[in-house]
């Protein structure tokens, strides 16, 4: 642990445990389940790390409200929920209604970062694809609650094997700053072909909790404009993804060496070592966690998210 720990610090670990100074703990394992203090999501971790830990300088306070299990300190709120509702649009709409309501009730009304896991995310054709239904439910809940585009969180949206929907998120007492990527159309402005409602997320959000700036970079992929580039070519998709990550980090005020953690979602497990090697060249200080999963667009072979601390 570093000498001057901020209010909230991410780490990827092997077999991590809960403790007084752990705000968030997510394990990647066989069965999706919400325990009293941790969430397990059914995905295969390839490589050593199999857990995501958010450490807190101060001891945390734990609670549960409206189906959301949470922990908070003076500045940050970490929430988790699992839904067994089979209709994914309804599950997602209800989940985001709860997220908005509970974070407002608890005094952390700014949701800065959300991780979305949808079983069978690529199942269903056309507008019935589960990812598109998910997007619709999220959009309708957030906009009905009064959020404008500039308040959408950064996000990742990928698969999981078991369960229906699992979401974990970080919220703050203070608004974050959104960052978009000029090489990419903002997701909330994607054209109709990507579904009846656009995906409601920012490319990154920057938070200045307690003076130390935290940069949450969304799941980032080989998307330029709004189109997938390099279909079928994992090396070229990796390079395009790194180019997008570098652009988003730069506009967030972060240098490559500021990146603490990077999570790689990889559609085909066999691709992971090549992707990780390229990322280590560009971001040498980052701890890596690799998960094998479906990704929200069928033609994407990887998606990479990052957290930087300035
Ligand atoms: C993209 O750039 C890739 O719907 O929350 C990345 C991160 C993607 C988050 C989401 C989707 C989401 O559009 C897909």
C-alpha cells in the first residue's frame, strides 16, 4: 500500500478478503451471487488476479437499501446489486431506478462509474438483442430520473455466464467531470442502428475526491467514429483500443504512468497474452486483470477499462 492513500484506491488481487478498509470487493468466480459484503460475478479470470478491491483510507460503513448492498466512507459510495428478473430491459430499468434513488437518499447523488454484467449479452436479433434491451432500460431509467447526458457515468457493459444482471458502481457526494474522445462519437449520440435508445455512458469521468483526482476510463474498444474497426483482427483491434485509451487518458489529464489498474475483457481466452503484452508496453505501472467474456458488440474481440490516479 502506498504512503499517501487517497479515499478510494483500486487494486487487482488473488483471493482478496473483506476488511474494515475495503470499500468494494468483487470476485470473479463460478456462480453470480451477492453476499453480505462482496459480489461474485460468474466469469473466468485468466491470469493470476481474480478479484477487484477498492481500498479506503478511512474505515467504511456498510448497509443495504432497496436491493442494493453498499459500503461508504466520507467521500465515496460503493454499491452492488444482482437481479434475477428475466426480462432484461425491465431488470435494467428497475436496477437503475434503485441506483438513482438509493444514491440520492444516502447523500451520494453523483454516480461516477458503473460496471454492467448481462448474461447472454449478444443473444437475440436486431432490436431484441439483450444488450440493446439493456441500453433501453438504462436510458429510460436515467432520463426519467432527470439525468442529462452530462451526468451519465463512465461504464463497462459485458457478459457473464450465470444469473441475469449484476451491476456495481461508485458514487460521490460531488459531481465528476465527463471526458469524451474526439476520435469516437459519444455513445449517447450513436445512430439508430445500435438500438432504439443510445448507450448512456461517458468515455471517462474525473473525480476530485479529497484532492486526489481519480480517472475512471470506460470500457474502451476498437471503435472509431461509431463503427467497429478491424473486424476479426485482434492485434489491430488492440492497437486501436490503445490509441483510444491514450486519447481519453490525455484529455482526462492523465499520463500513461498514472494508470493504476486496467481490466481486459477478452472474447477468446487464447488472445489474452498478446493483448496483455501490448498493454504492458504502453502502461507499465498498471495492474492487470483479464476476464474471458462476451462483449456488447459481436464484432469486438476485446474491451479495456482503466483507472488512473493523479
Ligand atoms: C463502445 O465503445 C463499446 O454500454 O455501458 C463500452 C463501454 C461499450 C460501455 C456500455 C459499451 C458500454 O461503444 C461498447
